[in-house]
């Protein structure tokens, strides 16, 4: 028989329980001594309830209550009563309290190094070091209840759509798929290594060869790459693969999944079908393959207007096959200071732009440091192209194509944030399609896969693999939400000869391709169905569902920017015995 006799969770009590004897367990949020009365706010994962110990209670109980401090773990028994003082509207149990008849201190606590409150302002380093305390905060626990519910919705939806959940290995073969692998040495085969999976990509394709038809799993993936606010070295994917499908089939299933998820979690109605945009259009209009479409400031091309300009910066960019493009920050010109303009000029330099030209359109005329270099007709044409009116300011970048797209794409986001142009209540979904199949890596002097080596080219572009591979489009698609890529996938190559040709374009000899991916190529010999799939970043989706902009908030035990765990001090040195068993020597 259990010695714990909990009848209710703290936050579940209400006026319907008045007159009932209850037993609750939890942590002390705070305690107050008013002489003849002692108050204890007891907290568990459901909320807080106030407990009252009257001096008329037994002397032992009253004296025991005097020992209570913050974060002690207590058992409290008593009768629920209507609150004697004013109702506390900040908590769900604010109209009732427990008149304590029995109390037991189960566990004592030192003074915590952080406050267990949602509005506490500790540094991130302190929060991560004492993560077990940080996770006690109601706001943090709410995030993980949301994450739990989201995972349930995903499993239910995909199961109803005929998917089967299959686990794939965590210890697998190292293959060149983009990011660095995390390697695990083999003790029984010294000198050989497993890799932790960057994704289940090869295994889920083999599951299609195996005839499972529709597979999914919610799975951990690992990539040894530089970190940022929305990236962790270990992350969670909603991974899926489907047989006998084309692009529209995969898109339809996943639009339904997002519609279901946002309705169940936020009661938000996602309108279907979602908008689609080609990669080229996204880069031309927004300078990004994951555009935030909640606001304007779209990029426009000025090259034809300034192709013969006397302004050397513009002319030189065009003559060297670069770009001259601009955004119109509508209404911002009337309120922006010169200091802020200069700071935006410094901002675009982060993205390798050499400078930022600007034209402020006012009622009195144009104010711009480049006005003296432009002919009147050029200036008027720029203003007309940008649909600028008094109160607007035009920002222009002239440089290499990738620099212009990157810097203006980031600039529109920065201006949107600084001047509060973004409606934070909106959820703008978008499919970006027709990505390039390949990118040319100038450092390595070869083509690399834009997504991964198993992505199928568009059927009509296959002949260009031999003549102009850089122009080949992929059967690839990303789902974008509010400027975040939340999922991406493709129709896969299911033909062995085409897959071998793809490896050749990526610089692999036939021997190298078989050495790295032979198990996949071998499987393709035995009847491969056409197939495709998609993987969502669950962590990023939970970020957007819970309104945080820091991925560490949605991962129970996250790593820092240096891939360290401050709570456990991982990574840490292995002892000599472990290294000897693995036949590994380290260099200082």
C-alpha cells in the first residue's frame, strides 16, 4: 500500500471541493508568518494553492510550519474552504484555501541559486547550470506540456493516415551528407567508428524498398556544426517517408498535419492550401529561401534603371554581373534618425555588403547622399519603381548577387523588428519549391547538393545534368513559417543509374560512391518504388507554438553555443582506462 495518499493536484482544486478533506504534495513557493496564522503557497506542475495553519491547530503542527522555507517539499492535508481574504485572481485556485490539519516535511532545500518565478532575470548560463530548477518554473513546464501534446497530435494524425512508426539505428555508418558527423569509436573493432545519424535519410528510403509504404518517427538527430539561437547539436525531427507519391501528395499530407497541430494546440485555423513560391521568386522578392511574409518591404531590381549610371558603385556592380536591388521602408523615412540609418549601414556589413545607399523621400523633396551622382530621370525612375511617397525611405545595396540577396533579406527583417512592422499574432505558412539541385562550392571547386545527394531532379531538367548542371531544379520543397524553415523534403531518386550519375556530379568516383553508399545502391537493385518524404524540425515548431525565439527554451537539457552542457559539464575527458579499451590516444 502506498504511503503517499495524494487526492488532488494543487492547481486542480476549486470551489467545488469546498468542505472536502484533501491531501496535496508539492514545493513551497513562499511562506508567510502573520503571528497567529501561517500561510504556505504550495506549487506542483498544475499550479499553486494556498494553505493556512491556524495557531489554534496543534502546537506541533504550528511549530513544524515555522521550519518551512522556499522549495521545501511538503505533504499537506486539510479541508478546502472559501478563502478568508481577498480573492487572488492571478492563480486558478485564488478563491479557495486549505485549512491545514496535517503537514509533513518530505524534503528540505537550500536557498536556490535562482528564483522559481516566470519573470526572474537570471543569466542564461545560470539557468542552464541549474536547469532542474529552471524547469520548475510554470512557464517552462507549460512549454513541455505543449511539446508533449504536439507529439501526441502528430502520432495520432500520421497513424490515422496509414503511417507506421519504425525506429532506425542511432549507431550507423558515417556518410558525407553535409554537416560533420558525431563519431562513436567501436571497442570491439578498434580503429572503426560509428556515426550518430544526421537524419534517418538512408534508412527511411530503404524502408520504402522494404515495402512499408508509409513510415514515420519522432527521432533524435545529430550534427556537429556551429550553433545559433534556433539550432542545437542534437535535435528532434518529425521524420516521414511515403511510397508512390509525387510532390503534391507529400504536400497535402503535411498541410493537413500542420492544420491539425495548430488547431489542437493554439485553436488557430490554418487555411489550406498553403501558398507556394519558387526558390527563385523567394530570393528575388525577399532575399531568402525562408521568407517572412507577415510584412512587406519586398526587394525590387534597379539594374535596368542604373545600368548606365554615372554612379560608379552601381555601374561597377552591374558590369561585374552583380545586382543593384532595393527595399522601400514605407513610412519609416519620417521617423528614422541619421544615427539609425548609419547603424543599418553597419548592419548590412555583417553580411559582406560594402555599404548601404539610401534615398529619403520627403514633402520637400529627396534627401540622399547619392542624389548628386544620379540623373534626375534615374532618381525619378527609382522612386517610381519602389512606389515611394513622402515619408518613405529606400535602401539600396549593389554587390555580388549572393551578397545583395543576403544583406537585403536580413535588412528587411531588421527594419521590420526595429520599427515593429511584424504582426506577431500572424502565422504565415508558405511552401518554397523548385530549389536548385546543386550549388557550386568555389573552395572545393565542385558541385555540392543543395539539399542532399538523394534528391530527384525535375524530370524536364534531367538532360541538363550533362550540359548545365547548375541550372537543374530539384523536386524539393520546404515548409516555411514566419521566416523559419520548419520542414523540408523532396522526391527521392529511386533509379540506381540516376543516383550514380548524381554521385558523379558531386565528385564521387564509382568506387567512392559504392564505398560510402553501397548498401543503398545495392538495395536499389531489387525493386525500388518511387518515394519521397519530409522532415519537420520539432524543436522549431514548438518554439513558434509557444512564442519563444530561443530553441534552448524548448529542449529540456540544451547545449550552449559551444555545444557544452553546463549542468553536467559535458563534454568531459575520458579516463585512461576507457581510452585504452578503445585503442584511442589523444593529442594535447
